[in-house]
């Protein structure tokens, strides 16, 4: 019995965040502000949790009486939750640069926007 819907949700959260953060880092690098979205410690912890979860999910069989597959499911959920926090922090750090670029583009087009 697999919680396929939940596993798909957790995987979608992780993959979606990775794509979004990769794009954000690339964009910030083009602006010369990549340091604002540098890898955080929680991101490294999330990666470890995610890799252990994948190992457990692949192994599947109980080990020393522990339900390895179920532990892997919980670790995958934890990794998905851990992935959101730094993702929001990166977006918050990049927000001023986004607003500044939007304002500069509007000024260049002659549109009056609040800064």
C-alpha cells in the first residue's frame, strides 16, 4: 500500500521549489546579487533529509524491525516542508531587486509607478 497522492505532492513541492529557486538564483546572478540568495544551512539539512528519504524509499524492506519505507515517506514529507522555508526566504531577499527592476523598466517606458 503506497500513499501515492501524498508522495506525488511532496515530490511536486520539492521539484517545483528547486526549479523556482534555480531560476531565481540565475536571475539574481544576472543582476550581480547572487549572494542574496546563497545556499542556506537549512537547505543543506533538507538535502540530507531528502537523500536519506530516497534511500529508505528505494530499500523498502524493514531493517532491524524498523518500517524503513514508512520512515522514508515521513522523511520525504519533512524534506518537502523544509524546502518551503528557504524558498520563501530567497523570494523575500530577492523582492527588493525585483521591485527595483520593475520600477526602472516602468520609468524607462515613461510610466509613473510608486517605488
